[in-house]
C-alpha cells in the first residue's frame, strides 16, 4: 500500500493523470479500474478519475506490481525553442511526436526533459497539454502562483488558442461553428478516444469549435481553428465528424491516405509523416503584470514544405 502526499508539483492535477505519472508502466486500463472500484482513496474517501488534487491531499494506492525503475530510461536533458520566458513563465515551441509528459507507455516528455536540462529550476510545471502528435505553443509555469492563475484562465476559457489544421477535402466556407457534444471513453486496448454524440445524449459534453478557411488547395483546405471549450481531441474529432479529417491524424483520420503521404505516394514523391495540427497562437493575461501576452509559433518546416507542394 502506498500513501502519497500531493506536493506543489502535483497540486491541481486530475487524479487519473497523477496516477498515470507515478505508476509508469502500469496499464492504463488497470489504473482506471482501481479508481472505479474505489481501491484508490483521496483523503480516505472514494474519488473519480477527474477529481482535482489539492496541496496536502493524501492519495492511497493499493499494492501493484510496478516495473523495475532501473529498467526505465532516464529522461535526456533537452531544451526546446523558447517563444517567451521570464521569472514566472516559459513558453516553448513543442515539436510533433514528443509527448508533453511521461506515462501511458511513454517514458518521458517535454516536462521531464526540461527539468533534466534545468536542474536549478525550483519549480517547473505544465500549464496545459498538447497531444503528442500536435506541434506548437506550449506554456509552462516557473512559479506556483503563475500555475494556479494561468490554469484558472484556461478553465474559465479566458485564453485565446488558435490552431492551423490541414484537412482533407474542400471545407465549406459557410461552416464556421461546430457545436457538437463529445464523449470520452476507453477503447478495448485501454486507449483514450473521443466520439461525437447527439445533442441530447447524457454522456455528451458541449464542445464548440470555430473554423475559418485560411487557404484552399486541390483536395485539401488549410483552416484556422479556435476552440471555445477544451475537450480532449476536440479539434480532431469535430473536423472528422464534419467529414474533413486532419491530414496525418493517426486516430481519427483517413488511414490509407496517411500511409500514402508517409510513403511519398501523393505529390512528386514528397513524404509527410505527421499530423498537420499546429498550435500557432496563444493569448493570455500575464499572471503577475496582467498584461496581454500573445505568442505565435511559425508553421514547422515540414508543414510549410507540404503546403508549397500542394
């Protein structure tokens, strides 16, 4: 039996994300099962997967067979392109293919690599998340006060997040709002997935995405996408639900077309082996000064090259 005390680094996290971080190597399905069964306790009481942990909480975890820590590779020290930094914040341009944190079969992510590269940093935590396959602006806090203030902004939808997404097909210019509820679930392999559901479905959570055509190509459309709600995989599922999946999306996309792009079978042998979703702009209020900060990350070279070929 483990009794874990929540420190500043874990305060504010969801229970499931905290457990996936500390129980590296334990199958995700098993983690969710012990939460649902009540074997995991927070302050001696039952808790759900989405319970927000607070500083000083005690999490009781039942006995589990954990992988040998010696067999788990240590995170290599790595810095990422810095978009903004002061004594409160750090914003980096995350590349595609890099997870933001370890867990769920991933040994380490951006946060672990940055902590290794900055051993002198007393505090460094993710403010929000990006999917592993998504590139672009990622915000981290260097102080506890900055973390809580920024997370409040994100929860209250007071931040402006804009993504660039290349989708299959001609997006109708008149389609500017997607207001379709989403439901998150685990598939048979324990992987987190999301599906669109009917407006009156009990399990659905209202999800709103704003879409604007940025450029049109033969057979494809580049979109500017702004989210008004922050659901898991929201942009990917909404665009696929409208019949225009994102190029290279490994979960909700056109798998045969993705393979053809990866093999260089589409345009003059040009290969494209990632998802074309990029967090290109983030706007928020600075947690200390209150000034409006707007950060931009240019499209990665491989995305610019693909658009040039199109």
